[in-house]
C-alpha cells in the first residue's frame, strides 16, 4: 500500500509520523505486536493500528504523540536519498511556474533521489507522461523505491538510465523522436542540453532549469539567449520564512529556509521564430575580450575601452 493512496483507519504496514509535544517527529512503520520505545516509555503499535489518521496516543510514561500519515513535503525531506534533493519550496515553484498540469508530457533530467519526480507525477496524474533521464543507475533505483513507497505503481513514469543528449539522439536516430510539453533540468551543466531540449519541446512549451550557483545560473541564461529559440529567461530564487505567533510574541521562527537554488524559466518559440532582441544595457566589460561563454546573438556590447567587444 502506498502512503498517498491510504485513507481511513491506519493499518499495519503503513508509515506514520509520531510528533511529541516539542515538535520532534519520528517515522514509524506500523507492525502488529511491536513497540516504539521513547524516553517516556513505549508506544504500542497496536494502540495506533485501526485508529484514525490524526489521532493522539500516549506512551507508558504518559507522553502524548500526534499520529499522522506523512504529507508529500514531509516525505520528500525525510525519504532515503543517494543524491541531494530539490526541496519542497522549489519543487512547488517549478510545478506552478512551469505549469505542470494533468495530462502533460514532461521530460525530467537528473532524477536524483526522486523528490521532484514525486511532485511531477502528482501534478500530471494518470493521464500524463513523465520520462526521467538519470546517468547513475544507483540514483535511479533509489528514486524508483521512493516513488513506489509514496505513490505506488506509476505506469505513466519511465526512467531512462543514460545521458540525456545521447539518449535523445539515439531515439531520433531510431526514428522515434519524442515530444514533450514541459522539460525540467536538474543537473550540473544544463546549458549543454539546451539545443537537444529545443528539438523535442513543443512550441509554447516551458523549460525549467534548477541550478545552485550564480555561475551556473548565468551560463544557462546566456545559452538560452544564444540559442535564439527561447524567450528571455526568467530567474527566481525561492525563500521560505516561518513565523511564530504566541500571544504578543509574534516574530520570525527558527525554521527559515534560505538559498537552495535558482530556477531559470523560459518558453519554446515556434519553429523558425527567433525572439525579438531584448533591449539591455549591460555593465561595462560584461562581455569583454576574455569572456568565453555563449554570446547572445546579434548583440554588440562595448568593452571597458568603449569599442565593440563582440558581434555575433
């Protein structure tokens, strides 16, 4: 039984969260006859099994515990992992701003431990399609296990172990060019995949790239401009700040989540169409003689000498 599909009374074999009065949360897999031991005495699993979701049980020493099935965002941050995950705040932002909807055909590259895959699968539903590319087989296996634990069998999900660009090229060579409505890249060098994504992304489709450093973010944005087949990239950084409100004590809490990454968003233009040149006034020397990255097309920028530094 998957966690998401479980409703009604709690059953043996399910994973539940026990939360004490200090807010500490522990995950317990319910098993008949077992006891969860705490510093305030044991909590019998049989006292939980058969009870409703959202109940309260007490240990032998009288410590009360809230009992809930885990929410998706709780499972994402606590599930087994081989690779760093995209955190719920960023996954939620990607789902909304990339417009991941029921029935969408989505390409994902860099499946990691499957955190973003969980959010994408929930969004596309049974009528959609998710194809996830992952270079490392051990990462892909962990992701499969995590998705199975929370969502159960997902026939609309395909995991391809291999390099994204090479895998797409092989499919095209075989005469089976895939088409996608949305694409999400979570990898070290997503700029290397922009051209390949452009070949399989439908006109009007959305590309979202998740990167963690400013140098990666700038490189992705420059490559999208250099490609010419995408709109001017929109770049977001998401931060979540918790607050505490107890009587007159209203202040920021201790659970603030700051920088985790940048989300670069853009849309695919129609075939043969190039975006109008974006009027911009770059800083002096922004594209000086020593710059080796991609240059936005047809833009003449001046170096610190006042002379044109580059023309493409």
